[in-house]
C-alpha cells in the first residue's frame, strides 16, 4: 500500500457535483492498494496515520498527532499511486491490485483509522471524484508498507 498524506485545514471530495466527504483540520489521505497488499499493511498504515506527529505544538514544532489535535481525515482511493512511469510516456498499472481486492483493503484501512479514534470520511470507490484541499504548511508525506 502507498499513501500520500497531506496536512490540511480543510478538504472535500465531490461526485457528480455533490460533496460526498469532507474533513478539516486534519489529514487528506490518498490510498493506493498494490498487488500483494494484505490487511496487516492497512492496519499498520492506519495506526501510523493516527499517531504520526506532523501537527504543530505550542512551540511551532511538529509534535502532535491528528489524535492530539482532535482532527479528522478524508481518505480517497487512488489506484494511480501505483502507476509506473519509468518506461515510455503512458503509465502502467500492473502493480495496482484488482479493484475488488483494492476496495476491500481500502475499506479495511478506513475502518481501522476510525478504530484508532480518527473521524474519517471517504469518497466513492472507483468514481470520478473532484478533490479540493487547502494544504497546511504545505506538509505532505508518502507512507508505504508492503
């Protein structure tokens, strides 16, 4: 699994012009599921997202987690995170998991993130989504497990 996490003041996801998920302040998380990914990878990454200290404390240092600030998350499935752009001019997606497996692991990740105490909203798996966000910092990290 590969995640791109962004510290945001707010984020929304829309499908067909209607907002279906939002968060803020907190994390906007793009979730890519790859071949061979397992439930334990989703669990490890959910715990990591909940506990990662990337929010400022009173001294302006990244020393607080999303749990510490009482933030929320928006998790969006994004198979293009597994795109391979090393050859040619068109990305290859053979490293991405089959959609049924990807959705199951994406939902498992979201469930575990909520279980860690992070209020989390989502987009709609495999839909054409429009995502807007205000990156705070900007602060962006890539997390991988698998």
